[in-house]
C-alpha cells in the first residue's frame, strides 16, 4: 500500500498531525517498512465510522419501515412511469431544495417509493426527516407545550430531505396550521421535500380552519413541484380477490 493512500486514510480520520509527519517518521525509522497492516487497520476504522454514521442517519430519519426499490412490485401497476421514479433516485431535487408530490389513491405505492427515495438519500450521505402529518401535528403540539418548538423546527429544516406522509388525513387547528405554514414557507430555502397524499386536491383547504392560511400553504406546496399522480387498485388489497381496474399515470 502506498504512503499516499495511508495519508489519505489518516486525513479521513482527521489525524492531521499523523498524516503530516508520516513521511518524516518513515525516514527516521525505515523507509521500506511494510505499511499494509496499519493501512488495513485504518481502513477498518474508516469503514466502521461510515457504517455507524449510516445507522445514525437512518435512526434519526424515523422511517416507519425500511422500504427499497428492489422490493417494489413494478408489475402490479404497469402504468407507473418507472423511468421517472428512477430519475428521482438521482436525488438532484435535493440539491435544488425541490418538492416531489406523490398524490392519489391509498395503497398505490406512494409511501413505499417516498421511503425508498429517503433511504437512497441516507446512503448518499443526506440527512432525512420522515413524519406523517398526524405525527407532525402531535410533535408540534408537544413541542409548544414544552417550549421546544425551535428545536423541532431546527431538526426538520436542518435535514436535507423532509418526507411528509399522508397529507390531509387530519385537520389542523389554527395554531398548529400556522406553525406548519411557517415550516412550509421556510423549507424552500433550506430543505427538499417529498409529500404524499391520498386526499383530492380540491379538499385540501378543509385541512385548515383558516382559508387564508390554506391558500398560502397550498401555494408553497405546489411551488415548482414535481407532481406524480397514483391511481388504481391498492397493493394492500393484493391477493384479496379485488379486481379494480389499474390506472396509474405519473405526470410532471
């Protein structure tokens, strides 16, 4: 193993002094000394740190389950534009703090694909925060009671990707709606987002008590959004004898 490779490993481990003095020490002792054992040792440390960092990011994301693209049944709804979903896997929208909307009927794969993209982001080194709307409402309520709202917001907006699942499932009182609007407003400057919803867009204003907040929040959600529409029979009903017609079309 070369001295250059060993220096690179030391720098990865933030052993700056060791990396700087390595060549001098080798000259002082024996320049032909074998570096294989120490290179192997340091590489194991680097690999272990990467693995622990990955596990930490997955834990912090709070995914409800670990879903992968490999376990998604693309043949069940053959009209899904797999090529477009694969494009999202490149994660370019995260760099642009963009929005991806997965909208449509329950059980058609929105949450599965959202989590899969989230896990892909974790493996790429990004921080991810997942929450259903119901859990987010409860988290905001608890944070307000404990005077810890700024900490919760820092955690969400400090992530590179915010996944908000099941938008529209619960309605929000005005005080919670104002905080969620604040999150949506501040998000565009710092965090990418994937939002899933089973509810018809025309019903979204019902999620809010105040129509002004509703209009402003919906405007933030659809600002330059990449929208995907999921329709068809439910994966959850797969194998239960249901024969609804499949119609799944992903659009811009």
